[in-house]
């Protein structure tokens, strides 16, 4: 899922090598008081790209040979994302990206010099000191519990999200790629380290505890960076889950019919 590289936090070159050729750009567009987001995800290695409006893909191309404007629409309004290549010598940092909406140039989230305000100003999140192990086929998966507090002080809402390590990795990929080509990329916290499955028992309590602490520090650091808290992918990571995504996990040994349940699962 993720194409980032742990060394990228230390990569001060400011090019997209740290994200292995991935570049993401975000433009915030106000249409009659409603905020919309246009996002370009560009994999410079193959030239493939995706354009998303409010998280929904509106255009994608597997290989870009001609860098042409990519049109999009929001309601009855229209705009275009314009990728261009400034130099062929360094393909990783030779791309420039522009977004126009109704003829007006839109500032890009990270590259705009002004300090953005957070998308969810009252959002707070931390990893709870407990994790959950869920069976998935033959393997078991660890879910970390993220406690989220959101809403204004008078209407605070608290809920718990269940996230896998790969969810954090994917978030890191989206955030890090949005800083591709910008010197601020070096301010990002180091990506949570991937350990070698072969040598580490991922269900070992000490390991899960250690990783939980690492992820907790990582998230806390992201919350201190304005260009991260204003990022739509960061905000949506903490969205309240839809009801149907809620799953219960019961320890089957507690009830008498566990054997029956296990048999039924086997036959599925």
C-alpha cells in the first residue's frame, strides 16, 4: 500500500526521492462557502496519476506521456490541474503543479507560504494502552485502538477507532508525499519502523506495546505541524467510522458453543 521509505524524514534534499517518486498535492477550493479539496497523486517514476475531488477519483491515467491539463468539476464550476516539467535532468524534482479553478490560480496547501488552520481545530487523538488481536484467515492481525475526541467543548464526542499498523503506514505515505519537493519534509517525524516479520513475533506483548508507544509519539508529533493538521487525508484518518464498519471480537473460549462456532468458521 505504502511506497515510502524510513529514510525520508532525514532526506533534506527536498526532492521526492524520500517518497520514492510519489508526489501528492492538495488544493483547497471554496465554492459558495463550501470547502472542497482537489488532490493530485502523481507517481513520477511511471508518470501515472490520479485526480481526486473530495476523496473521489475523477481522473486517472496509467502513463502520462504528454503533460496536459487535467480537467475537473465541482458542481457547476470547473477547473484544471496542470502538471508541467521544468527540467528533465532531475525528473524527481523537475515537476511543477498548478491548479486553476474558474480561471483563478489556487494556492497549494504545503507550498503556500501562509500558515493554514487545522481542518478540525478541536481534534485530539491518542493510542489507548490496549490493542486487539483479530483472526484473519490463518493469520492474526493487531488492531491498535485510537481514542479520538472531536467537536467543540460543549459538544465533545469521543470514539475509538481500530487501526492496523498498515493504516498508519498509508497515512504516512499520503502525508510524506504531500511534502515531496519541499524542505519542510525533513520536519516530519520519522516513519514508524517496519520490523522484519521473520524475526519479530508481532503478537508478542512487548512488541505490540513498544509499537503502540512509537505510533503514539508519531501521531502526537504530526499534530504539532500546521501543514499536516490542515491536510484532508490527516483529518479523514480520524473520521468516525460508519456504523457498519464496527465489528465485535469476542473471545470464543468464554462461551459454551465455541467449538460449534469454530467448526462453522472452518466450513466458511
